[in-house]
């Protein structure tokens, strides 16, 4: 393979040490491995594959890698095999952090709670902002959620804070609080799922009150020097949902309370799941992975009609993300359709401090190093999204490699 033209000096600065926000945490590059559920667990406990996966990311040039879907309680899992932050999982996560640090990288954990988006029959409490029909879990008997009361709101907020503190104590470098993709805190933000009539519902000021309280509680628990990032939707990708105007409002509030950085994303898992991913929808694999005959039939008959496809375009969220960049000064991490050296140059030129990637690194963990060395100039990922299917098998991987 012939080498492409040498990369510009401005791009090379992305591979030098840089601060993450106001925290003082130094990353050895401006690239972050985005949180994508890995599926590398055994009965809810992370396994060696998860450690190897994240070590490969920092070896490949990311400054920080993000472990995905750390449920803040057993009730916060979307299904019973998922990892929650508990004594057993923390033991393995401590080893993961040590191995990542041994390669010179940093590691963050994405903390979240599923809310109503669950088919975890082991859950003792099926909660959401409001009473909501659960298309994802109704075949498992989890049909309608209950609206959370004040006691439950406080308990879940404490779960987030305690989980963050536990990760801080075992050597993690940061946490990412998930306010996107249709999980619990995103359900509060979205008018599609938040129908409350109290101080937590209605205007965006009210809908954001509880998610902001959770983030603030985490920040106060771990202290000002420990990075607390937030993943936030630019919009839900569906009519009547959380909007770009809402995103700008929440971003300003996050800056006020001392959030370290925002990872800008989009989509609502139960309503517009491929708004975030774009590209092909792997229906065959999704049907095969369904956990029951009823689920297989439902997916086979209704899936193509209800799961919308979105055309992949490089940097597909950039135009919307730029609107947020104009309104806040804290670090913004761009995510969405990162595919090439030219595309990354464009992102940096628009004032974004960091770039998060997932599928190009799943396809090739050395993608960034090859871009840096001029061996390639774009990702070999074809956006078939079969890696999504592999998450529910033995763990995420690229079927092309």
C-alpha cells in the first residue's frame, strides 16, 4: 500500500499531551475511545476480553478509553447479564485500570441507569420519569414503568455518586454520566417520555432539573479535581423529542455546575436507535440474537417497518455540534461519523478539543496510529454495523477482521 501525503502539523498536535478540561488530567492525545457496550462479561462480571479490548485502544493511540454501560445498581441494567458497579466487578475493573495505566493511557467509566428501557426480569423496581409503555421489555412482562417518587429519585442519584466514588478509589481517571440515548436521565430530558406535572416535568428547565442534580451530586462527591464528563444528545432524532435548543440550554447549565467535558451524541435507543450509528441495519443478526421466539417473530415481522435506516455521512453530527460550540467554553468532545484524517482536521478546526471514536477503532485498534504515520487516510469500516450484533454474542468485534 502506498503512503498518503504526510499529515499536517496541526493534526500532529492531537498526538501530544493535553489537559482534559479544568481537571488537570493529562491525556497523551486528543482522542477518546467512545463508550460502546462491549458485551465482554460473564454473568455480569467483566472478563479478560474487556481488559484486553481497552488496553488495545490505548496502545492504538487514544488518550482515554471509556468502559461502557456501568449500571449504577442492579436495577439499572437493561438485561440481567450486564455489568453493574459492585464489589465483584470493581475487582476486575481495578485490574483493567492498572493495565491501561501501564500502557500510558487513561480510563473512564460510563455510568448509567436504564430507567424503563429494560427487559431485566430480575429488577426489583422498574422506574422512569412517568408511566411509560416499554416496547423493548413487554415480551418479558415489563410492560409499564412506574413514575419515580422523591425517595427513589434521591436513591438513584446516590447510586450514581457512590458508583463514581468507588471507581475513583480503584484508580479510574474519570467517569462519564450518561444523559443520552434514551436511558433514565435522557428519559427525564425528553418530552416524549417525561410527562410529569411537578417540578421535574414541562419546560426544559424542569426536565433538566433531576439530571443536573445527579451530575452535581457526582461532582460534589468525587471533588473538583476528578473529571466528570457527560454524554448528552444533540437531539433525540425524533419529532417532539429533546431538541438542539434543549441541548444548548443543558450544556450551559452543565458548564455552570463544573462539568469537565461534554460528549455530544444523539438518538433514542427505543425510538431512533440508528440515528447515532447510521449505515446498515443488521436485521438478520438482531433476529438471531433475540432471546425468545416471540422476540424473533416480532423483530422479523415489525423490525424493518419500525427501525428506520439513516444514511451514513462523515461527521454527520458536526453541523449541530458547532451550534453548541458557539454557546459554551468548556471542552466538547465530538462524536459521530469520524472516518478520515481530513474529517478529523475539519472537526479540530471548528474548535472541538477532543474527538471520540468507536467503530473505526473496533475495526482496527491501530487506526489512529496508521492515520498519524500516513499509512492510511481513512477508516476501513464499512458501517455494516454487524459489530452491534456481536455485542450480544461473545463481545464486540469487527466481522471484517
